[in-house]
């Protein structure tokens, strides 16, 4: 061994060793599982293969959530969200839109109600994989609407406390997947500024046709504004009798990206919806349904 060391030392002193390039080892192509933060925690699994590891949950909405149900396809709310779904799918055919933010100018205007029901309507279509992600880390409600645990969720994944497949739930009998908010964090905006958030939102459309984000209100936190810059579209939800024109104007002006897809008007009177759809779908209703609709109209008139 001493002869080898002496030879190497002499070669280095004479400049032969420094002029000779070291042998190059061919690089093996990096696995996307290790270079992609969205799939990194699941070694040996493709991005789409992650769905095979996702926990499946029953569709068990909270009674006060007012979620649409595929088993009752002719109710008035179902028709409204089908219309919204049709318009968004048409836009998707004109331009690449796969992830959108659903927000509102102020609290209590129905953004979560709209986001959840839109995601449900999309998931009713065949092979239309849809992800509903609760990015309202300040006041998350999606987990309550489906009566599931809040954690593990998005914040747990971003903080490295959970793997991707552990923070996703599949609603049985639908194409809907849910990502709850996760554990509470001290500063949600700092967490949303992580590069991992951008990477995740860029890569999730590789799995899902629609990624729908529920976010905080525009005028009460900067979260929705930041998320709108990371997504391909924004849907603004306003409420009749609550949202002012000034709030709508300021909310639209606050958006950094010019990607507002449209405005959803929430809070229409039940009587207006029922009277319209009772006529159009009268042959679908039983006598009991008709009595309930008539009673609802009378109650609305009394109010």
C-alpha cells in the first residue's frame, strides 16, 4: 500500500493527477417520488398511486351543512350547483383551469357552503376526480360539514408531520376527495408562503381534474389573496342583503392576479327557488314533496 501512496503523491506533485479528470459515474435518473415534495413521503409510489393509500369515509354530512346529495338530484340547490359546474367546466374547455380559490369579501357570506357543494357537484360526474382542500386555517369548517377529524390535514403535511396520503380522505360512492385544514397554527400566512404550498398546488392537478380551495375572506386576511396568485382562477361568493357594493369592489381590487372567474350570489329566497323548480320538475315530485314545497312557500311568505 505504501508504494501506491508514494506513486499518487509523486503524480500529484508532477501535476499529472490534477490534470486528469476523475472518472464520471453515470447519474441515475432521479425518482419523482424523491424530488417532488407532494409525493416524497411515499417512497416507491407513483403520484396517482397515492390514491390507493387514501382512507375512505362514508358520506355523512352534518344536518346543518345543507350539502347536496346525489340521491336527491332534483332539489333546487342541486340544480343551482349543476349550473355553476357546467359554466366552470365550459371555462376549463377554453383555458387550462384545474385549481380555483373560492372566497368572499367578508365572513358569513357562504363561501364554504359554495365551495363544498361545487366540489360535490363536480364529483358526481363520471371519472371527474375532485379535491376539496380547506385552506382556511383561521376558521376551518369543511371537516365539521363532513363530520370528520380536522387533523391530520394540510398544515400537518406542510409541517412534515404527516404524509400526503394521510391527509386526504375519499368520500365513499363519489369522486370527491377531502383535505381538511389540519392542526391549528400560530401564523397561517407564513405557512402559506412556504415553497411547498406552491409545489403542492402545481402538482395536485396531475391527480385531480378539479382542486377547489376554501379560503379565508379577502378583506379580513391576506391568505386568499396569496392563494389566488398560486391558482388559475378565483370565484367570489357574495350574499344577498349582506354584502355591500363597496365590499365587492374592494375585494375585487385586492386581488393581485386578474383571474376572477365570476361571482356566485348566495342567499336567494327559498320561495323563489322552489317556485321555479316545482314547475319545471313537477313530474319528479311525489304528493308529499309537493306539500312540503307548498308549506315552505307559505312560510317564506309569512316571513
